[in-house]
C-alpha cells in the first residue's frame, strides 16, 4: 500500500510505526488480538498461532518487503486461511481486532486516520488470503521448530539445523517460508538441504545478504534453543518429478546448493537409476562452504554421482576448476539431461538468457523461481494449481479405494 493517495495528492498515515510498536510487545499484542475475537465468538484461531497470524497479517497490510517476501507471507496466511477454516465473513472481526490491537499498543503515535487505513488494509489482505487458499488448496500446515544447531559455514553463511514440532511434509527441491520471531511476520523462502531424515531434523543454508533484513539476523543472531516459524513447503520449479527418469545436471550457485543437494539425496533412495552431475559454483575456494558434505556424497555415490567445482575468481585452483558456473555446467552438459539451476536471482536470470541460446532445450530447463517478474509469480501460481489438482486426484482415489472419510485437514 502506498503512503500517498494518488487521487487527492494527500499523504496518508504510515501504519509502519504503529505496527512496530505492537510487534515490540508481540506476546501481549497477539493475546489481545486473539481475545478480541474470542470475546466475539470468532474462534478459528488457536491461541498458540496468534503471534504468527497477527504479525504476518500486519506486515501484509503495511505492504513492505520484496516480491518474494510478500509471496511467502501470502502463502502462510493463505494456508492458514484454508486449514483454520476462515470464511469471508470473518474479515470484519479480524479487521476490527487488528485496529483495536494496534491502537492499544501504538500509544501516542496513533492517529485517527490510521483506523480506516488498517481496516481497509486488513480487508484487502483477507481477500488476498482467500484467493491464495483456493490456489494452494490443502496441504502441510504452518508449524514451529527449535533451532538445534547454528554453524558458521564460511564468511556470511550459516547452516541452521531445526527440529520441527511435528515432522515436516516436503519434497526435495521445494521451498518453504521461514520466519524468526525476532522479525515477526517477515518471511523468507528457504529450501531444505536434505531429504527426510529419521530424526526429523531439517537443514537450511542461509547467506547474509548485505542489503537484506532477515538473512543477517538468521546468520548472525539466531542461536540454538530459539524457535523459528515454518510455512508450507511449495513447488518453486526444482522438484525432481519434472525430470521424469532423465539424467540430471544440477548447477548450484552459493546457497542454491541446498535444494540441489537434497535432490541428490532423493536420487540416492529412488528406484529410478540415473546419472547425476552436480556443478557447485563459488567465487573462491574460501567461499565453498559445504565441502565436507559434498565429499561424503561423492564418496558414497561415486558410481552415479559426479561433483564438479567451479570457481569464478580464484586463480590458485587448478585450471579445470576455473570459470563461471554456467560455463562449466555447459561444458558438462549432455543431450537428454534435465538441467536444474538454483542460486542468486542474477544467476537464474543469466541462466534464463544463456542456456537456451547454448542449446539447452526449454522443456529440459528447470530454474528456481525468483519472483522478480510477474511471469515468475504466474508460473509459481500455476505450479501450485497443478500440484493441488494432482494431490486432490490422488486423495480422491485413495478415499475411493479405502472407503476412508478422513479429510485433508486431518493431514499434517
């Protein structure tokens, strides 16, 4: 939402300050928000999820964050809308609860015009969540996880290992919104770096982006024992199912290694036999943060896995390892391979331009969603619709075969 009313030229009040004051007392504010609705017999929201719902809805109203962050927040609220049984008529009470809560905690910074701003913003966010719920359909709910390890992998990169309160449902290559309550309501997409583990833990690789807000906090401040919030895992263009039974060429730039490493682990336990070339790019040898894990993968699966390193700015490594990621990946590309690329948005954009010109078939090219362009969001929404339709068919078939009446909302 803009702070400027373009129709009248009048500056509208900025809700950011009032929200910040409410989030500074998140526990109390979320309790008041929840109690306001309970007192009016609107009881869709479990109290333990009130901080997550209140802060995320508030951030949606302020309209801040980049497109990827806004899409992540919408995914969270959309899935909560679906799983908690919200309805359009709840919007009036939700908006009233938000206005009353923010006004109470904003203190002297509250301006009368803010009431209308928050009410309109909440209604708009509620409608967006309703539409997102229709697209996302049923599936994994939001949950919390305890941080069990936070290790500095290299300068500016941390490996976070978390243990969710309940086992996560996700596929390697998918991504999920992640939020630390230190920055309540500000979500970022992260991909698990592992396939499902027996102990249920999930590993995330996070790089502190200099201009970022959330990533530096995750890398530099979050400690073991804290909790993080996890949204639903969703398809971002890297799922293995898209490749059929083809051999794979995986090109990973920086922490884009995480979902592609998880794909390698998925291949390792899959009945489909295929060859995999994993090309890992870094600026220098010191920037290669996951070398031990890569070596273990190569040692364990050397009969079908080849790990190739590419250093764009290090003249001290052997000549065969020098070069930018895409050039080295193209050198190892073979006809028929499914070509996956994950990394920074500039890397993905470069791959979108370069690889088709170099002869990579469009149907074989799988790029991570960046949300930088409207078409990215359109493709992402389309994938969720397709996935929802496919899951619904499977669920209907299973229910028909078993006679079970278990609803999708029972699933975790």
